[in-house]
C-alpha cells in the first residue's frame, strides 16, 4: 500500500505542476491563507515521508519478507542494514508520521466544513475535480 501512496503522491505533484489552484478569495484573512499553505505543505511532507519510512523499515527488518507490489512485481530493498539502527529509527518515524497525519486531516475537514456551512464562500468548490478552473 505504501508504494501505491508514494506513486499517487508523485502523480499528484506532477499534476499540481501543470494545474495550479486558483488564488484564495481576497476575503480570506492572511493568517488563514498562511495556515492553508502550511497545511498543504505538511500533507506533501507526510505523504512523502510515510511510504519512505515504511520502505526503509521493511528493508532493514531482521526477518525480511519479499517486497512486492500486490504480487505483480518485486520492489527492491533500500540499502538499509538488517536489524540496524536506521531500521529502528525508520519504524519509529513511520509510526509517528501515521499519528501526525491525524491533525492535518482533522484540520482540513474542519476548515472545509467552516467554509461551506459558516462562511458559505464556495472555497470548497475549488477542490472538486468536476468544476472547471474558471468556476473555482
């Protein structure tokens, strides 16, 4: 699953390079814009670090299991010493990263609900893939 998340994250970054989001409405306060940008960068950081730490953790496991992508092809191990300290550190970071995902997800959901139900400013429509860029 982690490799799939990594590949989807890379695809998202590639897509984002070509499809820039429209600017937030002028009525959104500067601190809220800054928080929104920080939140999105934290998503990018966590989406990158979660699969990488999992891959390193599995590569350095004392008892290695074959790494495959849903049994379709093999995934090479990273150059991590089996049972070494990097394997242990990557395990800890993988777990911490998993828990760290909870806060930005909850904050993102809360912000979407606030914009939709309280502010009624259609900021949520910017996230919908079926809406043309001119309507965002």
